[in-house]
C-alpha cells in the first residue's frame, strides 16, 4: 500500500513522495499550488488527458495512468500526468 508523504524542504520547496517510490520525488514549488495541481475524479482526469471516462477508468485500473484512489475517488496530479504523457520519469 502506498502512503503519500509531503515534506517541506525549505520555505520555497515542497517534496512529495510515496513509501513505495522513495527514490521518485516530485518537487512542487510555490508557483504550483497543490490545490490547483490535483484532479479529483476519473472524469476530471479523463478531460485532462483527452480520453473518454470509460477509457480512463480502464487505464486507471490497469495502472497505466499515474493516479491513486482516495477512498472511492481517483486523484491525479497534473504535473505527474503531464510528465508521464511526455515520457519523462517524475
């Protein structure tokens, strides 16, 4: 089970990582507000990546799209999705 951890490195830099991916770190600077970066629900994720909601659910369940469930709701990060779709490693 992955557990998110948010660490504040200094006044200007925040770092987000998971227990399973401790070597993969996503830096969120003050210009990117976490609230604006998150996509709540498969519908919001599907609109952001340009797929139908059905296609997105399939990709989420198959772990082809970097997102996780919080309760029953899929949550994704625009920053992480953008990097994933561009072929970059976050």
